[in-house]
C-alpha cells in the first residue's frame, strides 16, 4: 500500500516429515511478508504430487480440508506478490506438470533475464504455455532434457537460464533446491528434527523451531532424497551479487540472511546515516514499520530521543473503500496518524528506508507539519534509488523513480522537508560490512551484474544431434 | 489473541453532512481497535432510519453498495467486541426498532449494572426481547416512556439505568449523545466543517480531519438537530470515574481522552515504572504493541537503550489454523519472534502494560531466554489486576486473574522472570496526573464506583398512576 | 419468474423426535414450492429455543453444521416468499423472542387484516418492533397477555387478530398449532412413529414417511406437549373459506389439502374446461408445469392427443443475466422452448391454470405461432382473476390484473390467441366439489370473507381495569 | 442424481458478432443439460484470446463482470460433466495455451481412444501436461505441427487422433470446427444474422433466435474467419456412427440432431415399445422427465390414459444433505413423489428410457406399490445396456450395468416389477428410422465402431526426417 519496492516471492521446503504440509503452511506464514497475492503448497507421498494454490493470504488459501488433502512427507510452498498484469491464478505457484519423468512441482523466487528468449525458442519447437511466468520455462526445459537423472536434467535446464533464482523442485520422491551463481535471492538450509528444511529466510525456521544449518550457496544445487542431503556445484563460478535491498527493506528484522542479522544491519544503516547526516533536532521518529530499526540506530548514534510519532492502524485491510471525492486522499491517513504531543513545537527527524516515487513521504511530512512540527528533517537509510530491478523485485519503471530524474535538493523541495539526507553508497557498504562486489546495488548504482534483456543464443538443449 | 483485557465498543456519530455514511465508515475505521467482531451504521434522511450491520471488520462489513444504501445526512456507527457467548448478529449494533415515536437506532459503549433487573421488570410487563444486549433494554425504556419529547424520553429512560454508558441515539431528524454521570467511557465532540461529530476517541477526528471541540461531560446529554447543538445536565452529580485502563491500554496512542494524550501518559507510566523498579540491565524491549510507549519511557528514564527485540508478524489473521499436536503451541510464536542479535548474552528489561492470566508473558519470557538472554526483567506499567470490570470491559473472572490469587513473587516465578515489577497505584495516579477519585481503578483496587449487581427497585416509568 | 400468483409461506412442525431439526429440514424441502426467499428452523430441547434462519433455499440455508446446532426433540420450520419491499432477513421466520414466559418461536402462513391497527395500538402502548411482519404483532400479543398458561395466552392473542393464519408456535417444551376459523390456509396433522407432525401440505408427510392423520380444523388450536396432543376450539364458529387457489395452482399435485387430492382436482378442472370450452383442434399442450394436470384432463375429456409441445429448461436459476439490449427479452425463452415437430401445421389447444397480467401467455402464444401452429386456442382452468388477495397470497394490485379491466374478448386479442376460454365460477365449484361458501374465491368473485382493512377497535388485551 | 448415463460435454461457438460472449453465454445456457460441473467461454478480439472458466453452472460461473471482460466478436464455449476423479478446474474447458502460432482455445465434446498412447509419446518427446484431459493432447499436437497454416495444423493433428470428437478451436482471428468421421457426437451450424454459429444441439439456436443451416458433417472441418465459412473434408471416409443414446436420452426433446427431432423419435420409441410389449393395465405413467416422451407415445399407441403419477420436486439442488441414518435413503424420494389418487388400486405401466444399475427404478417401483398400485409393469424405450461407452459418454463399468450380467427375468425380479419389457434393437432402429450401421449402438450390441484401447503406432508428426 505504501510507495515501496516489493519482494516478489518467498519459498519454503521440507523433506521427510510426517506433517510436511502443515510445516510448509507455517513456513509460508512466516514468509508472508514476501508475497501476499497468492499462496500454494505441493506435497509428494512417494507416488503422487498434490498441489493446492489460490489467490490470497496463506491463512485464507489453506484450511484444514485443503491441508488434509496435501498428503505426503515432502512439501514445497510459495507465496507470491506480482504486478497487476499477471496477478492471476494461473501464475500462482508452485507450478506443476506431468512429463516423461513423472510429476513435478516448482517454486521459484527470482526473475530470469532471458525468459522471453527461451520462451520464443521453446514455442518455435512446438511447446505450449499455459501461464506467463518464468517458471513455466523452467518446467519445459526440465521436461525437454534428455538427461537420465533428475539432477542432470536440472543442471542442463539451469545451464541455459540467466538471471536470479532461488528454486525448489519437488517430484514424488526428491526435493531439489537451487540458487543462481550470483546468489541474488536468499535461501537457507536447516533441519527440523531429522527433516531437512529450506526457506527464503531464517525467520521461518524460528517459527517451526527448526535449526539453521547454513545458506544454500550461490551456484549450488542441493538434492534431498531418501539417501540424505547432497550438494553439487556444477556451474562456473561468477561474482556474488546478494540483493542489498533484502537487508535494507524486504527481509524481516528477525531473519538472518547473507550471513547477517537484518535488524542489526538496519540499525547500523541508521547509525551511519546519523554520522553522515546529523540534524539539529529534538526528536527522531520512524515511518512505521519500514523505518523503525534505522530510526533506533539514528537515535542512539545522535543521542536524540526516539519516539513513535506516527501511529499505525493495525486493521488496515485491502478492502478499504475510498469514499467519494469530497473526503478523499486517505491513502496515508488510514494507515498512519501523527501523535501531536510528540511532534508539536519540535524539530523532528523522520527516518525511513527508501523513497520510491516520493508521494507517500510527501503526505507524511505534511501530516507531521499539520501536527505542529517546527522543522522536519527527512533521513533515508539507503542511497537514492535510480534504477529498476531485473532480479526478482517489483519496482516501478525508471521514469517513476523520483531520484532517477531529480537531485536531492529537488526531492527535498518536493517532499516539503526542511532537509533531506540519503545514506551514501559507501555508507551502505560499511553498514552491511560488504566486500566490494559482494552485493548487487544496481538500483542505486546502475551496476547490473547480469544484462537484461540479452540477445538469443542457441540453446544446447535443442541441438538434435 | 493475546492475553489482554478487551474494550467492548467504539461509537461514532455525525449530523448534517452530505456523506454521513461515508464519514461514519471512516470514523469506525479509526475506532476499529475498540471492537472487531461486528460493525454497523445507521443513517437517517429526515424520514427514515436505515441500518446495516454485520459480523466482521468495518472494511469487510461495508462495501460501496452497502454504503450507498445508507442514505441521509445523519449517521451513527458502532464497532463491537463481545464475549464468545453473545457473539451473534442479533447483538450487533446499532440496534434499531420502530415505536410510537418513529424509528430509532442506538449505539452503546458501556455496561449497565442493572440490565437484568430492568429486563425482568420489562418482561413482566409484557415486553419481548430479540437480543441479549443491554442496549435493547434502553430501546424498551425509550419506547415505554410517556414523555412528550425525545429528549424527555431519553432523560426518563436513563434515569433508571445504572452503570457505564456512552450512548448515541438516532431518529429520523435528531441525534442524541449521552454519557453516564461517572464518565466511565470516553466520548468526544468535534466538528467537520459545520457538521457536529461525536466519537469514542479523538483519533477518529484526525482521520476525517474534524476539529476536536470538547469531551461530552459526564452526565451530559447532547441533542443535535436542525436547531444546532444543545447540551443538558438533567441528572444529579456523582463523583467521576474515568476508566484508567483506557489510558493504560485500550485507547490509541494518538488519541486524547479524559483531557490527556494517551501516548504521553503511557511514556510517563514507563518513566514512573523505571523510577519505582529500576533494573541492572543492558537493553529495554517492549512487548509489541501494548508495551511500546511505556518501554520508550522506561528506556529514556533509565538511560538503557530501547530496542525492538520482538518482531511482530503483520499478517496474523483470525483464520490461522493450529496444526496438529506434534507441532502445536503456536499461540504466541505466530505473532512474535525474538531478534537473537538484540537479546543474546544480554540482560533484558521486557516492558508490557499489564498481565491478565500470565500465560502469554510466560511464553514470551521463554522465547527471550531461548534467544540467549542472560537475564529477563519484566516490568508492567500498571498495578496487578485483581478484579473484573463491570463497566464495559471484557475481563476474565476474578479466578482467572493471576494477580487475584498470587503475589508478585509467585507471579514472577510462574512467568519465569528474574525479576518482576508492577507500577504502584500511587505511581499510576502520578503518571495520569489524577486527582483522587477522578479515575475508576477498581480492577486494581477493588473500589467499584457503582455496585453490581444491585437489588431491584421499583422503576418510576412503570408506575401506573 | 412466470406471471403467477405466489404463495407466501409453508410451515412444518414436529414434536418429540430425536432428529427434530433433520426432519424439519426435510419437511421444508418438500414445501419449498411455497416459498423460496428465506428458510428457518427453530428447535427446543426442554430448556432453550434455538433458531437458524437465512435468506435462500432450504438446501442453501442449512448445512450439517447449522443442523447440528439445532438441538432438541421439537422443531418448527418456515419457508417464505415475500414481496420485494420486505425481502429482508429480519422478516425471515420463525420469528423468536424471549418474554416473561420464556423463549418463543413463531412460524406463520397467512396474512392478518388488522395487523396495522394492532401495531399502532401496540406502539402507542410502548411496544417496539424490529420487523415489518405481521408475525411480530402476534409475538407482542402473546407477551402482553396476562393469562396464566401459554394456551390461554394464545387464545387471548388470537381473539384479537383478524384474517388468515395457520400458525406454529414453539416454546422450550410445547408446540402449539392454530388455524383461523375460516381455514384459509391448509394445515395437516400427522404422525412419524409416535411423534406428532404438522405441515402445510401432506406431500411433506410422504417424504418423511409420516402418516396423515387429519387436517387441523378451522378455528382449532392443537397443543402438543409431553402429555400428548390436545385440541381446542375456543373461538366462535364462522363460515369456512378455504383458498381455492391452493387447489388451482399453489399446492403440489401430490398433496391432499382441504380433503381433496390436488392432481385429481386439477384434472377435473381440465375436464370441466373441455366441456365448457371445447376446441376444434389437433393437439392439447400444457404450459409447464402449471398447466400439466389440467391439460391431461382436457385431453382426456376432449379426446385430443396430449403432447409436451413446450420443453422446460431445468437449469434456469435465479442468477441468470439478461444480456444487453440487442439480444434481450429472454424472460420466457430461457425457461421454455417449443417443439416444432409437435406444433407445426397444427391447431393447438394451450392449457394453463390462470392469467395474471397476460404478459407471459402472450409471449408463449407468439412462440407457438413462430413454431408453425395454424391456430392457437388458449384454455384457462380457472375464472378470470379480477381481485387481489388479502389472505396470504402475493398478488399484483387490481390494476395490474388484466381481467380486472378487460373482458375475455379483449384479453384474447391481447394474448394473440385465436380463441380464449376461462372456466366458469360454477365449473370451478363443480370441479372442486365444493358446497356453496366452503371456499374463498374472492380473487374471482370479489366476495371477501373478511374485510380489509377494517377500522380500529379497542382490544380487550389492553383494557387496564 | 438418477441412475443414468451422462453426456460429457456441450459446445457452442459464434464468429463476428458484437456480443459474442453474451451469445455464447446464452448458447451454453441452452446446452446446460449436457454438462453441469464446469463452464467456460473463450473470446477473441483480433489480437488476444480471453478465457473464463470455473466449476459450476453457466449462470453461476458468469456474471456481468466476467462477461464484460470477455471482449471480442468471436467466442467458443463449453459445458462439462465429468467423472469424480477428474472433476477439477484444471480440466474445465475451453483449454487455452500460447504457442508459436499465437494463442489458442479448444472446446471438445467426445473422447479420444488413443489419448493415453499419444500422451505417452508426447511426454517421451519432452512435452509437459497440466491437465488430465484428452483436449490437452490436441493442443500439443497443434503446437508441434510444422504446417504453415492453422488449418493444416488442425488436419495434421486430427489425422493422428482416434475416437469421438466434435471440436471448436478459436485463435485471435479464426474459429475452426471439426467433427470426427464417424460423427459420434452432434454438431450443428447456423446463422445469427450474418454471424455463423455452431452448437452441439439446435435448441441453443432457438434460444438465441439463430437459424439452423445444416449439421457439420462427419469428417468435416469448417473454417470461419473474415473471409467467411469454408468447409473441408481432408480425411478418408468411414462408416457413420451417430450416438443413438443422444436420441434416446441425452439431447433435449426440442432439439433436432442427426436429422431427426428428438421428441418425435422418443414418442416413436414409446409406440414401438407399446407394440412390442403391450400391458393389461389401467394407466401409463412416466418416470419424469426421462420417460415422458416415450410414455406419451406408449399411451397413444396402447390407448391407455397418460397420467403424471410421479411428481418432481423442482427445488432439488446439489447441496441437499442426507440426514442421519435413522431417516435416510432419500435418494429418490427427495426428487419424486407418487400421486396416490392416480395409482391406488390401478395396474400401472411405468415408462423410462433405460436402466443402468437398476437401483433407482427399484426404489420407484417400491414407491408406486406403496402408493397402492395393484400391478406395476415397467417398460423401457431402449434395449438392455450391456456395454460401456468409449466415445464421450460417462457410463459405469460393464460390471455395474445390470443387463451385462442379468437377463430380463432376473432384472424384473430385482426391480420388483410384475413385468418388464425392453425395446428390441430392431424396434430401436425402426423408431429412429436408421439405415443399418448409421448409428453407434455399441452400448446395446457391443459393436464398437472404433477399437479402444488400441496399440500405439508411430505418429507421423513425430518422425524427424
């Protein structure tokens, strides 16, 4: 609802647990912040793959009846956010199909940069597509591979796709996890008793009381079957490119991803921000909830008191009706309200994680001024977002990103702030304690690790002899 | 879902506005925290009273079609929480009926202490009841009154009821607000342009951009009609007894009620608590969201850093399915998770507003210890709750209140804390800056301002001659 | 959907059966043709009365969960059709309320002619009304009565109401049935094993395999409790006035009411019609399903072959969408289609039970001509309907009844038929084998047995001394 | 709900009409008797194919919003009944996919006898399947064809499939109809104004007021595009094998299929039956509605009176709850009830179209005896059904067909009839006026025109060189 980048998916898997579907349900519940438009679970019981997926939140998509039908000890699950155009059931995941190798379900977090090229090639060969999702391309590649084993099929299929993916694949008796060699999207491995579990974020492990083991490494394929867990690294190594925005905004503060605790990183972003952009002010308030962790860091570093100057209405739902014109423009006000006692007569530092279009922060600055603030100093715990993401994040087009065409002074003026400070790219890197090149920061810097869209190339899968 | 006292209702009214139903919808939206089980709006257009009420949240109960049918320039609305037994549509409000004076709708926040006595008397006289709510008693008393004007009927009816009420009554052309002489429940008067508005809390005024004028005074009846706003005080004066728990927990932090800003009071409760019960600790964390304001006060007073050590899952819904036995006990975990980075190796002060049964805080202390806390010091920003409420708050029976039968040492042991500190009654009074007797603190002190249940008395209404 | 009079209600009751709610459900299922807008069942278990009622068909209103909650060995049920204005849940039956005598549920088939008068009197005395249905008046009268027993209360209440009623009343331990002294609406008594059952029509007994015992007599009150079945006749005798339209159209052909089998009566109506209005024709076809029985009689008497020249679409539902203008006017065509093979080149006798506005039959005559009929002779198995009903049937206003302002020649012309014959009033009486005055035929003759609306009279209940 | 064979599908198409989706909606409405489990419409507007399909009846699946989204002047639609196992949304039709040639939707009535063989071949080549329906095989074959035009692709694809099909295919600008060379399932061509329309049965033309032109001939492919209607016969000729059961039971009486009016054929079946199996009886009654037409024929030929001795409850829905054990076995009784007046003391001829398992007719004979019949003579207007159908009809397995293992005497005994007469195969042929071999009567005679399942054969499509 706010003017934010959006994560596109969360995935979860478990193998060899008597209540696989129930555990997957809980895992997806903990990953709900990664996608709220559709949810699905596929299970397998040694012979068949069962799938249930629908539009809606995890708790709405699954009731006892639906979970009971998802028999079997193995499960993968998926939550999805998607752009308006493709928000349809047929794109909900896990996608499933039967092919010569049996039944297969796939859950995918990421974005292939050569999906259209592959799709065109596949259609030219006679393939038919039922959805518009990248994931169906992967299904076709797996089915078309002539390799003898599922692992070999996966290796062959993934060798032709480019871009970002953390993938879970389930057959009647095997669960395979794969992560692209850049490692754009997170994927962690844990254990629940003896059962291996996989999750986009570690917070899902906490809920089910599973133990975190390690992250699935970039470029790694993990095969889980009755023989146990085996790991493979069949692809040439590439630089790493962990998505830094997962740390800035997407992941839950209680998760650890890319080897770092998210809350601690965000507080450190706030501290860096305070050092780079101090303010002569009386109080620090966050934009709830995106700015909370950074605001605490900013307050601690600056010595200014932290206060909750904006209160969130916890009952905001998606069905809210905008009343008629005369009383409209409730976009922000139905979600947040200012606490006059905190703000009146004060010089206020307002902390948030990022500015996309600038429309929301502009309304909030107005609201804060209306509550009597003497000065409003906006501080952003990341650099200006100047470019879209091609690796699994839903971002507006470049033209809609205010920082792509306006400098900081212009943005300050637009959002009606007395001052505006963004964290620098260097400050960002310091805060995440990143080696150069370890993270993808293309949305700030324009350094895209994988080109998009690329020219078509002959795919080895399709060579006949 | 948490182990908390619960407010039973929120009410909202507006008179003489072209979009009365839409404004009431927004007002109820802002008051949703006061009741989530049913919602309703009644409007009048000079000739007829229209009512729409259903089980569910405001945003689910009303869609465009429902709002469009609620024609007219006057509206009252109601949100309701209710105990399990009476959670039925027939008890949803506003209740409406036709009687000799025309059509009438009533929205009621509070609890009558002599409702059963009145009901028995009314039934003995031949009245029939369709609901089990106190409010239907008021409808009958209004209908049975032989007084010539609606105001006189209201005065006569309210002269026989005892207990807590903030009431809104709507006829085809008049809106009447009334508040009992103790003033248990809040009720504020404002204006939206020229239109008078009434609301349980001022936060609803903020959302619709109405101006706060004053509180409806205890014992006051406010009549709003085409002649304007007129106030009456027909009842003998009594001591005041504002519900202190509204300040401690129920009201939204951005509201002002009983002449005080809620957030500021809660921070002061936290400061008092820090002075009364300091702790040798490293960090202060709140139970979200009930403990946040007090925790900020505690941290500021104690000089300890404030951190969000527990993260809330924002997608918790009422439809969550508890999985089977082997993976159960998710009551708290689906809502909150600990941030190990904040807690591990630390001595942690955990701040909340109150303890009811102690079951939730016990699980949270366990969770915090599991995340590696060295010590856990629980601090509660109100005194031990030893008695139930009879004035409009849903509380468990006395036997279920842990503090009614256990001393602080025993409670500390049960909740597994290293130390436990409750704010004293004196500290509470200091923090709310209350004159002696201004507030009802019966749930802490047992000083009930109005007796319940009382013996039946002959009601003047029913005397024939 | 067709242009027909409509019955307003069906009622069913059972006492002392271990599956009372289930049996009532089946009984209502068999009575569904008497009302399709709402359905409800009230049960009692010796201490409490439970009610479930909703808008919709019986099979939609009740699922296993709803039936399971309706505990107890006694039940009454109701199906309702209602005119648009009052088609609301609050008017669905059984209506229930608590009063000094405990809880009470009432199911009512009929129409009180002095309901408004009584309502005005009751409101003047201070009563409040939650619905607009006549039945709530009865509830009030029962509650206001000072008589010592329920039976005495019922007698006192019914002594002041005028008009048509077949009533079932249920308390925690008693079921009372009552029928007005004219006997407008049917009501039969039967037994299912040892359990007494009551039903608007005998077809409900067939479904549950109950045995028909007798009809509840006009003016009779039947009390069913643990002492057994007792009958009373407390009211002065009046002439009888069985609704003849129940036999002509409303009741199911497999029912017996007013001592006659409905199918046999309808065939006899068709035979009389053939004698009164023979036709030079080749084939007799009915309008399905209202004209089937009479058409068979007509065919047998005339010696002409009976054919199903119009085929009914069995999947017509209430949700059918009329497409846009260019392809509209599907009112009749989505329900019926002509069989060209039967009609082409033939002289066709078309039989139906009645003509209300004439719009439907006009379209059907067109359809039959379009299918190639050489001549179309319309025969109606009842006299012209010239007046509305005030005794429980939903009829259009007099002005809308084509026969109230047009003679047979004019109607023939309007409906585009080559000839038109209505059964005479004398033929009707012969066919139903009725003594003079035994039936109400006011809609044909204007002889209304009970005046409506009548002037107000002082009600004995309300006299104070 | 009755013990009947079931048709599996109905299809409808229109090209070049401004309200294509609305017309298709009406067409499917008229074909609802051919399938009640799912419904779907695909439209095309010159550039895109839009599809909406859901489980449920036509009137429930489509509302105004859904129809509005189905833009374009071309449409195909489908209603489906399916066996329990595959009753899933993913099998609902029209199936659609994108492939190299663009988007394509397919609606299919029939059953391929070599579907599994083709599917295995396709999977071996790397194809993936999302459904279990035969129709997806056709989509793959169309996509894999290397032919330059859609028509050529269709010809190539259909040259490898075997069995029964009437097919409609829709691309962005072309509608193609195809019927297998045996002509198992009906398919008619008509015009609505200038727009060509196609329908399983002519009754859909009547509803939309389209003109019947001719049947699509067996083995014919009809291409409809902006150039008009062109017909092709690319396949070698085979004998014809029109499904005789369409005339006996499936099709609506008001339809004409295979050059015959259905009602007239059924009456003639009844006449033949009366000649072959007369009865010493007093009255002829049909099993509604399947036996009505034949019963009229039987009555006319025998001179016995036709009566409606069984009355149908028109409100039987799919949600009916069977109550608990003590009052069960409502299978037949909730749908039909006997009219005692017609049956009591009479010798009754009961006419139906067929007996499948015999369970329903057995209950009905019991019901008729319970209503007092002196004798019950069952007459069936088709021969004993001894074999299942492989060409698009849902039949039980051979073992479940009572006539596959019992002779007429044994069946008579089982169904408790005094006598039982089936129409002979010769009588059936006389009644349908069929040339030898014109109709498929395999379910009676075991003469299956196309073998099933056949051995796999190398498909020309897949030859690489």
